[in-house]
C-alpha cells in the first residue's frame, strides 16, 4: 500500500534513488548519475519542495515522486547559475544540462510549470503515476497556474501513451524527446 504525501527533506535520498533507478538498476558511471540528479532532481526538491509529492510505501520510503517547477522563469534564474554550473568540468554533460529545459522555455507562456515524474519498476502499473499527476494538478490549480508540461523520450511509447491517456496534449516532437502539456 502506498500513500501520496507532500515531499519532505527526509525523502531526499529516496527521491534521488528513484530518479536513477526508475528504468531498472542504474549502471551509469558516476558522472552520468551526477548529471541526472543535478539536472532532473535536486533543483526541484531543494528550491521548490512545496511543489513536490512522493508516494511512500509501508516502510515510509519514497518509491515514486512528482516534482515540479511552478514558474519556468524562476526556475531558469536559479537553475543555470547554481545547478547546471556544477557540471562545468564535464563538458559533454554540462552542454546537455544547459539545453535540458529548451522545450519548457519555448512553451512557458502557456505552460509555465514543468514536471518530472518517476516510479520504481516494482511500483509501476499500479496507478501511482495517475495519482501523482492528480495531486500535482490539484495543487497547481489552487495556485492558479495555467498549465504544466514535460518531456518524455521519443522511444518511451509507454510514457507517451500514459500522458495522452491522462489528457496531455502533444506540443512538439524533436529528435529524442516529445513535449506534452496539460492546461489546468
């Protein structure tokens, strides 16, 4: 049995673990793991924890999460100077981090918020993704945020199907990624 609750700092390492292992055990080298955590996790839980939710199991461990930047402009003003700059010594991942939010920049007027969601494999296909999106959407509506978006890998057909079924609209497809938006 899992429960969706607001993120708390005590779940930081769990969220990082889920971020790295949502597609199975992570075998990436440390520099790639650092890139993933820095680019897709830490800003959200450190700078906007009020916009983050976790699914916790019976042992009070986060096994899934949805993390969100409410305003792309606020995200951008902090992320590139504080988080992406941590990767400057690793040119290949630094460049990827610097371009990781390009789709969000492009659609920020209609979809100022953007999200990341991950679920550990053994907890997938149990409705957690839907419940997490429900919780975040309700939270953002209460804050009068007009829309939220995300990108998913172009090879991830299961993810794309989930977002379409939920009601997200496909905004754009680029080599490697598909952008989806949800009006709130």
